């Protein structure tokens, strides 16, 4: 319990980041919905997913050092590092499902949110009862991830049904989810090499900065 709680608290840094960004996103989203400016939402949420994907990527790749810092007095907790990436990906899916669920809030379909939460909780309990026996605390992490993926799929389907305007496209969620899943695989391969991990982070940041600068120049020229 202690190891799992420690790992969960480390990964929850991403939840704090999401909570801050979501407070900025909701007023923008609701304002554009009031104006029926769906085109702006379609354009901006793609960048929102990109930014949060990058934050998740960076946090995952520097998580071993964060774990070492916070466990310098109790090194036994460091074994929880094995599930930190899983919980980070779980928190990423919290971010993903918040996008369609915000639409449900706007449409005042909050009972649908309650149904989804109840269903995900039920799935989590069933999976925990199976996976913890077989995998220990790692099973709890996987159960959480699967439950949040199911909750995202639920909210996406509901959001696509409650309005005739196609605000969110599944392909951008798939791209974001696929990127983070790939990040998890690469992280496991490079976890023991701090140099390789930080070089990769630097390459990705420089690449995105280059793309962003080209995009800005194109807008200025237009």
C-alpha cells in the first residue's frame, strides 16, 4: 500500500497540471460554445492535446529522478517506479476524457457523467479483484488504466451523441493516446540511461520548437 501510494502521488503531479490547464480551458470552451464557434474549438483542442502530450512525455522521462529525490530517505519506495508510467498514462486518459465530459457539463447532461463514473468504478473494482491477486500492486495500476480508458471511450461516444455538431474527432485522441503509449514503451527501454532519456527529451522539445517557429512565420507571412 505504501509503495503504491508513493508511486500514485508522484504521478499525480500530472493531475495538478491538468487541473490548472482545465480551469483555463473550461471558460474558453464554454464561451466558444455560447457563440457557436465550433471551428475555433476544433482548432484549439488539437493543440491542447499536443501540449498535454508533451508535458506527459517530459514528466515520464524525468520521473526516475523525481522518485529518487522524494525517496532519498526511504529507498524501499523506489520499487514503485515500475508503476509510475502506468499511472501517468492513466492520468493522461483523465485529461482526454475531460474534453468530451466538459461538453456534457455544458449541455447539462451531468447524470450521464455520473453513470460513466459509476460504471468505471465498477470496472475498476472487478479488475482489482482479479489483477491484484495475480500481479500485486501493479495489478491495481493496470486496473486503473483500463478503467480510465473505458471512461474516455464512454464520454467520447456520449459527447458525439448529445450534439449534432461534430466537435471532437477520434483521430486526434488516438494520436495522443498512441504517442503516450509509445512513450511508455520507449521509456521502459531507456529507463536506466539518464543520458539517453534526457537527449531524447531535448530532441523532441527542439523539434517541436522548430515546428512552432515555422508555423508562426507562416502565419506572419499570411
